[in-house]
C-alpha cells in the first residue's frame, strides 16, 4: 500500500509542494478562462476550454522541472519547447482565404500564444506577472476590439 501511495504522490515530496502545485494549476486555469471566456463571447473557434488547457499545459510543462529542482537554464529549454509547440497550434488557427485575399485567425493565434506565456509564468511562480499580462490581453481583446469594430463599421466618406 505504501508503494502505491508513493507512486501516486510521485514528485510531491511534502505538503508545501502539493499546495504550490494545486495553487499554480488552479490559477493557471482561471487565467486561461479569462481569455477563453472573452473569445467564446465573441464567437471565436478557440474558446474557454482551449485557453484553459493551453494555460494549464504550459504551467505543467514548467512546474514539473521547477519542482524537481532542475537548473533554470534547463527549464529555459523546456520553455523553448512550449513556445515551439504553441507556434504549431497557433499556425493551425491561422487561415488564408484565397477568394477574399485575407488572413483570419491571427488574433486567435496570438491569444493562444499569450495564454501559454501566462501559463509559463504561473509555472515559474510569477502569478502576479501572469495576471497582469492576462489583464492587459483581456483589455486589448475586449476594449480595443470593440473600438476597432466601431471604426470598421463607420461608413467612409471620400472627398475629392
């Protein structure tokens, strides 16, 4: 029975590590939800679940090595891997529509990238920095997005 409990608690040597892991995973999911709810509200394809999973995944990729005491230089390699992987996900979110000669999905890809960056920050223990970043991203997506739509909706007058 002790072997089973040790195996299930693998990587969590004491209650401090357990609490730290729980707090970071929960905070990461909440921060991802902030962007995800905004994207869901505007009807974008990558919404609540996607952003929560991206944030939590990035947190877990970083949290494991950090909690194991891996040197920060080596954790930097993990972060590079996360950034590369998120680049592939973001690339998949971007579509080029030939008929209309326009590209769609750049903001979705940038939101996923930002959410992953916040997840990395949470995994490293920089919760306040991650929250500030997510707050700024939310303002850009909500407030600036609304202003942008108003400008685009106004009829343009052409003077000669």
